[in-house]
C-alpha cells in the first residue's frame, strides 16, 4: 500500500480539508497501517501530490459554474499520475484528501494503469455530490464530482479538464449513506437514485439488512459488471456525534461501527484497486481528537479480516 496525500480543497483554499493529509500523518496513520498490515502488505508513504499555487484560486468560473477550476485541473492531473504510477509499481494507493474533488483523477489514473475503462465505484458518502455546478450553492467541485463521473454537467468544462475525467458505467456504481435528499428536492435538482443504486443513511440504519449485508450486495452488483473497483469514503457520512470535524455537517449519519462494517465487508471482496478517504477538517479539530479517532479506525480496518484483496497485477 502506498499512502498518497492530495491536499486540495475545491473551495480554493489551503486550510481546512487541505491540511488533512499532514494532520493524519502527524497523528500516526502510516505507522498504524504498517503495524496492522505487517509484512503481508508493506506500507510506504508516497508524500503529497504537487498541485502548486492554483490550489489557492477561489474564483468561480462563469461558463462552468465551478470554483477553483485551475486547482481542480491541477489536482486531477497530479492524482491521475500518482495513482497510475502506484498501481504500475504493484502497490495499492490509499489517497488522503482534501475533499471529494480528488476522486476523478484517482479513477482515471487507475484506468490508465490497468488499461481498463470498466472500473466500478463503491461510493460511501453523506452527499450525492451530483449538483449541476451552476445550481450548487458553493460551486465547489466536491458538490458535483460523482455527477461528472457519470457524464453529467461537463459541457462547459475546459477541454483540458473534461478530457481527463472518466465516465463510469452506471451499473457499476453504488452509493451508500447519502442523506441530503431533502436538500436536493428543495433545490429542484435530480437525485442520482434515478440513475444508480443508492442506499440512504436512513435505510442503512433502519433496514433489516445489516451494514455488512448492504456492502456485500453493493459489491455483488458492481462485480457483476466489472472485476475491478474503487472504494471512496467521505467521512461526512458519519454523524456529528462520531466526527464533527467536517465542513458540511448534516443531521443523522452513521456511527464508526457502521462505517467500519461497510468498509470491512467491502474490502473482504476481491478486486479493490484503490481507496480514497476525504473531508476530515483539522481546523475544526484543534485538539486532534478526530484525527486520532480516524487513525484508530484505519488500524482496525486494516486487520486481516478487513484487508483488501491484492489488486490485479499488470494490464489486461
């Protein structure tokens, strides 16, 4: 496993989520993963991708409606390269955001390295992240990245960025944990529930199926269409009681145990080629309690029973 930092905030700032990779390393994440995984899967620290000064551009682009467009293009290019290099070296990338806008570059990098456009996605997130950018309150790409990945709202993006964005097969994408349906309906925006398999946080909590069963069903659906898939975890899928160090909290959400069940069950299935974990905000965690809790969670997740199967080697 190679840990890669992507210190990007699609709000166009260098604080808040952009500080997460450093904060989690300082809290002992790499050492905890090494202790948990041992010799079976050596853990290296690949450092942070280079984004440059464009990450601090907060201007909202008028044609596309996207804020920090130069930064988004820079982080997409950088994460694409870093993920591809990692997979070609035979390692699995664990990419630490930053926010969810790093996901498209990660998936494109995996497609490049594996020569496979059919990579699936298990998307564990408190939001659907498919707003048309002009209708988003913020214009942040983290409001829209899953929509981009499904081919939506890309017409006004510059060609240099749009050409780097993969388009995923809707049948191989499952979202678990969104709870912003009321906000989407109030904004008269379409829900992804009309296009992909989507299980809300309320359904995960109240359904007779356990979180483990939901994860296994999700992977069964994804793996019916592809053998390779990416795991994306946005930590705002958690309740504020579990983790309040996120920029856009909502009522409800999952517990650490529920998120652990989802991720452990998913990682017990074959074909995981990479992982993103996003949206921890160190500026809202001054004493580091949240960072230590995240590191502890990673350590429990990396035990053998929750370990991802080895990524497929080489190209097909």
